């Protein structure tokens, strides 16, 4: 018998016998398609929507949680979750402004503060990472605890009062523009490109997916599973630190009680809407970017259409449910 | 025909099944009798599972009809099947570990008195059932504390509590020890005597020959033979399954060299392994026999740095080494294919290149991974091992067991090993792939590779190995070489009855 024919026949058999799907199906592009539909509807529903200022505004709004969502993508793909990011952001924000006010005026102080924010964020991530890997505490529980701890420390350090930066140039970071786009948006897109390279095109990214998909297989493939999980939390911590800089420099202050409130929800939602499986093992950075933008547009449209802000949480919750349901349906 | 006295229970009439336009079952006609043990044979992908999934209501048929007791029936869901008395014992057990035996057996069909659970009645019925099955199992034992064989027993009891008339068993013996297999066979005989029909899928021809009354052989979605077992030799079965003469499943053994590739001495893990010493030469196949749980896998995992060992020296090509992590073992040229292909071997949602390059990824990346190179390498393995996959980008979950095993082999070959350790390399793999794997092992030893094969299939060790180490309860029980390697010797040693004329250091 001809080998080629035999091979072809077998191929189609396995293919269909197990409801196989090739890698690139409509399902994988669902987030993008949803985004396009959303943009079209929004443009039809409100003439303000497509105005450049509105678009820029949406992107800026999205970038704070979007930056965190990039890091969150790594954590979730590796099979973890982090609920402490909002509190972590507040804590880093307060500490950075204290440091800034201690260092004095000028760009040098700002640069040092930004470096410190990334380092502090990395430390908060390292704490979460150590609790889950060394401490063997489920990430959901560990980060629920650190969420409470970080928020409480923020309030204690700041004495629950708003921390205002005395640095005269700090606010230029968060309010600045480059080529008509706000700086936070550039950072979001830049980190997204970097994150995509890391996840898709490096051994580290491949290992993150392997660990999330099946930790035992990963360890039997000479991958240091604990180190990978730890690293994903550190990466997330760094994005939290950078987001803290963007947010606090935009407002030139941090209010310890509500800075970063519910950011964990938005970040996780962006990741899930972007098609990353909450079971870990697979996901994409570009999906997360789209997920964040989708959330931003929905918020924006609700505002433009004059829907009560109190109802926005309901809509967001429904969108998350739909995204998760679609995911399960695809996995069946 | 001797079967004439048994009435027909289940009639398959022109059963067809296609998935999105591709036909996988081409009109199967068969009559299955009451109280017979029907063996179902076929290579991976021949359509056995599809057929049985139709009978048990998991798939719906595309065309054709099913008749039970001469009446046409529709089996649209597993619930329908259950009502008609059809039960399937899956390969992967569906038991809840944190519940006890009787709770599992009545899961979803709890007996109640008023609105409360009638535990006493459930316990009693479970007790009666287990007695009927002649097991010592306690209805109150937690499932998580049970052995694999005991869990299987619970699955069988679970099927019987609903008065199953047709019991489908999908490769039930792969997870059992020889002793447990005997218990299972005795049980099957008992059920048969009570008029239960057993559909028995297996890859082990010897087993089928011993157990079954008749045999259904499928190939490429067609029924090629339905005959009394007595009329078929094992050779006939294999030939019918594969569709051509299968000559020489085991290749000629090559001559080992004198140089030791690996020497292990005094390897111990407290309360698990005791003073294990062995060596393997270049170009040699060293077999490891023993019952499940005798410490063979533990020995290899300790050697590879996957398990912490308490003492022991290892020399690789004469050089003393310390292996604490798997990465070190890989760098020394050791490779280990776990017995648990899906649980520890392959990432099922990765495609071929991603799986094959997972350990050796460093070679393909300078900062960034060279995807083209990993694909090219994977393509080479696909040709070398004739791996059948829809495409390179197919996720591993869509490959058959045999092809998965070949990808797993490729993954480790890509680390460029000098010493290859294979733990149950042909478990759940069809005859053709088995043959491929045996011939591949032979060609590797020809090139000077040292190979260790752990296997529970004795003919495999007899056919492949130059020497066989037999383990029992964490100790080396003896070593056999050349003509000494036969089933009886291995069994004696594995059971701890061996003539202890040999020093095991």
C-alpha cells in the first residue's frame, strides 16, 4: 500500500476521531473578533466614541490594569493566581512617593524612584512566590492573605492619609505624551511586546506553559518547576511596581485607602477575556492586551451612554462569566 | 458451532460512525451472545474504542441499529446504556478518592429512607456484592487507600449494582499484577456463569487466548474476524490485526561491548530500596523484571535524580558522579522515559516540536528560540520513527498511544543520550509500534548505546535483554542471563521463591 495514502488516511482518522482541532481556529481569535464587534457597535452607538481624545482616554484608562494583566498572564499560565496586586500597587505607590520626597527634586530622584518601584514590586511578588513554592500554600489563599497585609501596611505607613509627591517633574511621567499617545500607553504596549517575546519565543516562556499544563511532566523534563512559578510572581510584581509609578505620577499622589482597589479583578478579567485558560497551560499576551481593551471600551461605552456607574460592576461580571463559559465550551 | 446454545443478547447491525465526514467504522455487523466473554482486538485506531463508546452511549451512531434481545434500542446517552444493563469499566477510574467504597458504588443513586440516606442498606448491599465478588474489601474503606486492583473491583461492583448484563472492560489488566490478573479472571468466569456478557479489550494476545470464548478483530474500522478463540493462534490474531504477516517481532540481539556504561552500587532509599547494585555495558540491553511496586521505577528515578536517595555510588563510563537533579543526569547522557507517558512524559496540549524540544531547548535558543530549527528537527523524528500525526502542529492529545510513545522517545533522543532507560516502553501500544520500538532499541545498541528496559511483559524481556535483574520488595532478588532468562525463572525470583544461588552484593 502506498505510504503516503496510508499516512493521509490515518491522519484524517486521528484528526476527526478525537474531535481534533487545528491550532488556529475561530475560537483562538474569539477575543479579537469580540473586540472588532465591540468597536463597531460602540462607533454606531456614540459619535463620541471614535474621537481621538476618547480613544486615547480609553487606552490610558486601560493601561494601569493592563500592565498588571501582562504579568498576571504569566502567573495564570503557570497555574497560579494573584489577588494581592491591587494592594501591592498601593503599597509600592506610597513607598515610592515617600522615597521621592526624601530624595528631593529633579529627574535623578524620579529615575531612582522608578527603579525602586520595580524592585519593591519584585519583592512583593517574591513574597507571594515564596509562599506558594516554598510554603506550599495555594496561591489563592497566600495572595488573599498578602492582599490584606499589603493594604494594611499601606494604611499604617501613610497613616491613612493621601501621600502627595513634592517632586516637580514626577507628574510628567504619568501625564506626558509621546507621539500623541500617553506615556502609560507606550509602557503598556512596550511591555506587551516584551512579554510576548518572553512567553512565545524564549525557553522560559515555554517552561511556564509546560509547568502550567502539567507540573509533573515539567519536572520529568528537567525543568525547575518551583523556580518557574516563583519567577512568574516576580514578573507580575515588577509590572505592579511599574503600574504604581504610572498611576501615582498621573495623580501626583496616592490615596492609600482606595488606590488599586479591585485591580486584581480587572487584571484577571483581562487575562481570561483574552482567552488564557484559568486552568493554566495556555494563553497569549496579545489576548490579554485585547481583553484589557475590551474591558476599557465597555466601561467607556457605559459612561458615554449614561449608564449608572454602579451598574458597571454588573456588566463587567457578566462579561467575565461569558468569557469563562466560552472557554469551557471550547475545551470540551 | 459451539456457540449455538447461547442466545444472542446484543446485535450490531451495520454500525457506521463518522466524525466530520471521515468514516471510522464501516458498517460493523455482529451478534454478541449472552454469557460469553468476547475479546476485542485491534491496533490503536482500529475502531475498538469508538465501537464500545457507541454501545455504552458516549457516542451516537451515524447509521445502523442496535438490538438487545431482538428488540431495536436507542442508546443516546450513558444513562440509556445503564438502563439497558450496559456498563463500562473505564481505563481511568471514575471514583471519588475522598469517599468510601459504598458511597462510591451508590454515587448518584443513593438509597434513601425518607429524605435521609439509608447508609445501612447501602452498606449491606455493598457487602453482599463484594462477597459475591469474593473480595475482602471493606465497604467502609476510603477509596484513596485502595490499591489499583481494589479500585478496579469497586468499579466492577459499581457496574453490577445496576444489574449489568453487558460489562465492557477496556484493557483492565494493564494496571494489575499477575496475581491480581488471576483474581480478575476468576471473577470474570464467575460473572459469565451468571449470564453476564463481558466485552474485553486487550493488547495482550496471550491473555485473550486464555480468557475469551470468542474474538472480534477490528482493523481500520472494519470487522475482519469474529471467531472462536480455539480456532485462532496468537500468530493468527496478530496477523489479522495488522493485516499482514508479522515476522520477527523481536530483532536479533547485538553483541554488547566490554566497557561499562553505567555502574550503580549500594543504592538505597530508607524503607523503599535496599542496597541496589547493577551495571550495564555499552551495546547491552539490561532488563528489569518484578511485580508492580517492587521498586524498579523507584530505582531508576533515584538514579536520575528524580528521587532523593540515602546512599549509593554511581559511575558513568567509569567516572564517579553525583546526580542530585534530573538536569545533571541529562548532561551526563542519561535518558529516562517514565512509565506514565501522559502523566509524566508529554505535555498533551503542546505540539510535536514543542514536546520534542522541551528538554533540549537550550540547543535551539540563543535568547530566542529558533522555531524553524525545532520544527525541522521534529520533522526528522517524524520520518525516522514514522510518527503518524495530522501535522507537526497537532497537539499531542490528538495522537494515538503508540504515536505518543514515539514522540516521547524522540523527546529523549533529542538530548543525545548514551544510556537510555525505558520504563514500560510498550504499555498501551499496538503490535506494530511495539515492533518498531524493539527494532529501534536494537539499532541503538548496535551503535553502542546502553539500554535499560523495565517491563512487566516477560516476553519483552526474554526477547530483548542480554541480562535481566529481578526485583522484589525493594531488593534485587537475582540476576539472569542468556538461556536462564525465561518466564519461570523470572516468576520464581519475582515471587521471592527463587533459588538463591546468586550473590546480590
